[in-house]
C-alpha cells in the first residue's frame, strides 16, 4: 500500500523489528492516524507511539498480505 492509499482510522499491518534484538521481527497491527505534533501528516500508531508515515514504509491491508512478505524476507531455509 502507498501513503496516499490510507486514511486516518484505517487498520493496517506492518512488519515490526524489535529495536533491542535485530533478528526478531513480527507482524503487528497498527492504525493510521494524524500525527499530533505534525498536523496534516499521516502516522502509524503502534506500541503507544507515533511514527510519521513515509513513502518507503511497507504497510499491508491485511495480515495475510503482510505474512506473504514476511515469509519472503525471513525464509531462513533459503540460506541452508
């Protein structure tokens, strides 16, 4: 999905990397909201914080869409 395709109130899914453990990632639901400190800017609200939505953010309309990309990115069998 692209930034222009989402609106405040939309529920989306993202692949979230744990900032404390670089090799840990999972799929999380987030909400599209207006950023409270940047009026008119869209943000992801996830883990009780706001992340300004960037064109390069990978957001997905459904868990299954995010899961397909997750499996492509983290298919550890390809490295065996």
